[in-house]
C-alpha cells in the first residue's frame, strides 16, 4: 500500500482504546490522525488525560496529540475504530456512519442487528457484502462493521475448522475469563482475589448466539444462522489477560482424534493467504501436553492474534473436548477490528 490510510479511535482514552493505539501506532497501512473521547478530555493533550495501563509505553507522538470530542463533525479520518461502551455506541456509531465514516466497532450494540456484519476475518469475510444493503436501508455513506465478543472470537476460532471439516451439532463451553475483559477499573480486587465470579450482563447469551450468526451463511441479502446449539457457563477469574475455555463438541460426521488434529493444523484462510499485516499464521496453534494452554505461557502466541488449542481428547457426553486460550484485548477486541479493516483496505473498499 503506497500511502497509509488515516484512521481515528473513538473512546481513545479507555482500555480498549489504548489497545487500538498500541496496535496501530506502527501499523504499515494505517496512520492514527484522530483521537476522540468525551468532552472531559476534549481539547487536552492525550498524555495528560489518559491513565495508560498497558505494559508498552505510550507512544510519544500519541501522547502529544490533542483529544477531539467524540462528535461526527470533529473527525478528519474516514476510517474510525470504536472502543466505546455499548451504551454510547448505540447513539454515536450511527451518527458517525451517517456522516460518511467507516466504523469498525468493538462494541456489542449492533452485533446482532440484521444488516450489520459480525465478522471474524478468517470465518465469514463474505458477510461484508451486506454493507451496500446496510447503506441503502440507512441512507448512510458510511457503515458499521462489528467484531465479536472476546470469548466468542476465540471459541469460533477453534470451532470453525471443525465446522468446515465435519459439521457441528452441539457445543458446551465453560469459560474462565480474564479480569481485563471487564475493562478498567473493572471488577474490584476484593471481589476477584481468592474468588471466581459467575458472569452476568448478557455474557452467556452473547456466547450462545454470536457464533451462529458468524458461522452462518449470507444468502440473498440476509444472514442465515448456523444450525447448531450452544450452551455457555461464563466466569471471571483472577487472570490479567487471556480467556481460557473448556469446550465439548458433538460433530455431524464421525472423526478420529487424528482427523480433529488435522482439521486444526490444516486450517488456513483468506487473511493468511493474503498475508494481511495483523493476520496470525497459523490462525490456530496446537500445543502439546495435558497442562497447556495456560494464559501466562500462551496468550501472546501469534502476537496475541492466534487461538491456542490443546488437551484434545474424547468426551463422555458429546464427541470431543479440548481447551482453548485466546488474548481477549488483542484478537478478542482491538486486533479483530483492525484485521477486518485490513481486509477491507486490501479490497480497496476504504477509499
């Protein structure tokens, strides 16, 4: 790409906004030109109003940028990454789209809307063909594309190879989700230390419904949900980053353990074939041993963009069970949106 594309971040001062900055600061295709936040931060130097919580230092160029108010008239960049909470996204994202901005959203507000693509780039890039229909219905020159819930992202990352090879009938998943998934400051320490907190706030419903939209078909201008049943038990645990998930699956075709392993090992999709800058290759990484994957050891595999799978073994209730791990704020949040934008840029659809 001859010239980098200007991009902005809405909700730039928050935890996910910071992750967008860390992943975009040296991006070969995109250049950060706009940092947007609430009126409390607008007009001030980013470094002065942001409590930077990432281990990597705040980029000096970003620290000196002036924060703009999250208003559609203020953004110069046409491509915007949304790190907004769902409550704010519901009003602001359509406003920006109506002003011609291309919104790549990490928020949950529009994930299940009938004309909004919910995209994991390896799984359903064809769902982006809904965007002209969305624009026609809404009258927007811009659009909204969503990436999935962080837990859903890595669950689907592991399910999709099996779905392609054998078909999936039923899924049981129990999750152990990192504290950073609750944002900052998140759950109070005295609630989480020496404790496991069962999820509320619709987390289980997201994990049970989003995969069916993502792994479904786009036919005749509509999304047809995948014919599978999922049940989820979600928990928050005292881990900083990295969601662990214990998964059991019932397949539509019989498969040996060797068949299942080969389905994971041979999984290579469009982002890997195109060599998109943020695409992990491989997308699914298998780890050996009955004690892997573990967050401290494996969450940064594939620079935090891969799904890590291990402990593949027979299931007494369904067919096969395994453990998976994925970084929740990299691939499960900002990185997923960035990879979606990279594909659109490759197609020339961000001009």
